[in-house]
C-alpha cells in the first residue's frame, strides 16, 4: 500500500513537472501546510479548474487556482473569480520550474475519479498514517535511502523515458520534502486521534486555535492619543500607532509619551499624509519614498525597528514577504498608476500593512459603530476567514475617535473588554 501511494505521488510529480512554465492564480498563503488544504476546501469557491499547492523557498505554502499558458489567460480567469475568493487579494504568479521561488507541491484535480493524487489528498490524514506506519516499520536507519531504492526498482520495471529518469532525482527530493511535512503534521496530530476525527473542520487540524487582534491607530500623535496610551497602559496589551511626521513635530510631548509606553509600537504613516491629495501623491514614486523616508528618519532617531512597519496614507495596501495586495476600493487603472510607488517603498525595506476591519468615524471624528458592532465585524471576518492571514484580524481605527469628546477612553476600554471576554489575544504589528 505504501509503495502504491509513493508511486502515485511520483508519477503525478513527473506528469506535473512536464510543464516547466505556467501561470496560476494565487489565492492564499501560509506557513502551515494544513492551512493550504483549508484554503482549498473552504475558501476557493470555484471548482472549474485544478487547485495547485506550491511551496516557496521560505517555506510558505500557497494555494493556487488553475494552470494557464499565458499571463493574459490567468488574468481573464482571475476576473471571473467569485467576490468571496477575490477578497483574499488574489494575484497571478508565474511558476517556472527552472527559475522561480516557488516549487510545485501537489495538485488537486477538479475531477476526483480521474486523478489518484487527488483521492490520496482527499484522504490525506488516513494515508499519512499509513506512511507513518511504514516509516516506523522500516528497519533501515537511513529511511530516505530505503524509499529511494524502492522507487528506483519500480522505475526500472516501468516503461519510462530517459528524460523522466533525469528528472527523478529532483522528484525524489520533493517526495522527501513532502514526507518531512507529513512527519511534522503527524507529530502535531498523532495518528489515532486524527483517524477518528471528521476531516471537515479546520479546528481538528489545530489551525483555528487562536484569535489574534492587531489594534492599530492612525494619524496621531494628537491630543486624543493620550487616552489611547492610558488605556493600553491600564489593559497591559500591545497596540500599534501609525504616526504622521508633521503631527510628531506638532505634538512632541505626546510622541515622547508614546515612545515611553512599553505596550506601544510606533510606526510610520508618512510624513505629509499626502497633503496634496492621494492620487497626485501616489503617482510620483520618488516623492512617496522621500516623504516616507523623511518620517522614518524622524522615527529612527528614537526607535530601533528593522521591520520598518508602515501604513500608507489612505490606501489599504499590503506589501509583506508573503502578502501582496492592493486597495480593492481603487479601480484597476487607478491601481496601475500607483503600483510603482507601492513596490518602490516595499523594495526599500518597509513592511507595509493595510487592515482587515475598520472602525469608522464620521466627518467630526465620532465613531460610527459601537464597540459591540466592531467586535461582531471582527468575529465574522475571523470565522469566515475574510482576513489576510488566518486567525489574525487587523483593526484600523483613528486616534481622533478616542477624544474625550466622544467618551474615547471608555469606548476603547469597552472594545478591549469584549475582545478579552471572547478569547482574543493581542499583538503588535511587528508580530503579524
Ligand atoms: Zn491616515
């Protein structure tokens, strides 16, 4: 049985790698293999095309939809995706066997009865246990060698081409890599427990164990910032304040208070906040970088933060090692005009964070939603995996909402109380 599984994997790989270069639509990414399966089963609503899991060199598993010969085809398909899938910030990636940071990991065919690797994966937990058993039963000290021998023997009997043989070493490495993941999964989820569980729930895989809130505050420092600092001092939980350079100049004492608050991470929110208007600002990439660098120099005087966390003014954009999304509120053409700015800033070493949920305010700075409603939004986003990272919700608020005028301190404390009661934990953006 074990051999059978291994050969299925092997031949599926050989078949797969016959296509050296193609495009696919990236939907989700995560460090955990289980999360990529979760994405396949629960997030990708489309069923027309194959689902391809890739693995990047920095060990991120990426769940992708479809396989396309040209970039254009991929973009056309991307347009057709359901809204619920699109909101994950989908983008097209090029998979090039010879020159790429991605490696193919496994393919889930749209039609189950056709493809054995698919049925293997559909029952992956049970089959993984079989593999584990085989590993344990093997008396060879070097188990990789043991598998290799078996596979080679089998290959010699099969009618395969020379090219396939040349590829063998590479494929074998991938099998070993896959097995290492299997081992890791089994270590975390012992065989007998997993077997008896229903595979439909991500809770079973230990993925949904934590709800993490990243509370972020934009556009300070201003007078109301003092309330925020007090609350986080009293609650003793972390928060991130994205400060504007000119406000730091206007309110140096509050800025200093923020720096001295142990729970507060101070981060960059540009120097000027795009005073000439967002469109004009972002169409000049050199100007954007200069403005952000200016604020960073101000922050660097006091803070040592090699991540250089940044939030753009007026743009919900992510540029991180594993997440690259643009602001869905902007048209495609509009986004196109600004891409250079986003990427230039990211390439200069900034980690750029948007948000998942916003606690809004009206033209006077008054909060629109109640703390109860904000909690509800956060819970819903979390449950439906409508966030950029699973189990993590970045909440955007603005300092102005927490002025005494609107009972800011009590309002903020109320939200934190509700989150604590509902088992949320808190992190600064540095730990996102
Ligand atoms: Zn802002």
